[in-house]
C-alpha cells in the first residue's frame, strides 16, 4: 500500500478536510506523504481557499499546485460536465500520465477524488475507474445525519462490485448535540456495510490547519494506515 484514495458519499461531505488532516498527521509521524487531487472545479487551484491549497499546506509537500491538481475547470460542476463547457475532454490516460510523474516523489500518497465514486471525470470515465487504475484502498467520507445510511451503503456496495478495496468509513461533521439518527447511524452503517468505521469527526467551528490536524489525530484511527507503514 503506497497510499489511499479518499472519496465521499456526496459533494460537500468534507473529503478535503479529512484528506488534508490525514496528511498532516502522517507528516507529523515522519511519513513522507504527498497529495494528489487531479481535478478541481469552480475555483483556481492557486486560490488560498482551494482544496488544492489546503492539501498542499497540511501535507507540506514541495509539489506545485499544478502537480497536485493538473486539471482545473471554471464552473462548479462535475469535472466532465465542467470540461464540456470549455470544450475539453480529460481521459483516464491523461490523469495517469500526471500520476506517473509524481508518484515516486513521496513514499505515501493521499489521493482525493471529486464528489462520490460515480462522478463523471471524462467520457466513459468515472471516479471509480480512476480508483481502480491507481489500485489504492478506499476511505469513504460520509455525513452523519438522516439519509446517510442509504448513501453510504450504496457507495460501499458499488465499490465492492467494482472490485475496490474499502479500508473504512469516516463519518464527518457530527454536531455537539446529535439527534437519534446521528447517534444510531454509525453502528448501523458498520453492520450493513461490513467495513470498519475509522472515525466519527466533529464539526469544526474554525477551519485552521492545526484544528484540522488535531481533529483527525483525535478522532480518526490512523493506525489503520501507520501500522502498515511500520510507524
């Protein structure tokens, strides 16, 4: 295992928060960690508020913004749809070409997708096809509230049908006063999906690099990865 692929059950579930926090914790433990988010829509990768910038900042990688995110699109849409607005088509081979350039520059990579596993990245090219090509285990980020059982179960089942290895699930964004659904969802998800819950992370009031790192350190079972790295 030279990395993990982080996906979500939907957009806006906190993939980048979890991905960048994991990178920061691994870096603190002395692991040579890199990040790769091949596609970004709706924001320039160099923008300080972009996913790319947060991943770069917390991982402390010397990789450039362009190396981390080789493909960016103006419209906040699924990458394939956003690309069509600009007359651009990105193929799986294009992404893999960039991956092969950087993959040896770090010992361990955290790769972040766009949205969920079925989001279209190009013609006949979904996030799941990229995960399969990279041959990385999958971490699924899910929201905690009502409806998440269905979304998470469908994501896991589809991943398994695609032959992908699911390392576990992180339930992100739990409030200070969880309702009954939020209290009971984690155990039901673990029972139905038959994959481990790696963490239940709280909603952060302030998204600072230190807060993100500390949250992951305290609430995500990072030993699922560090023990395999001999740390």
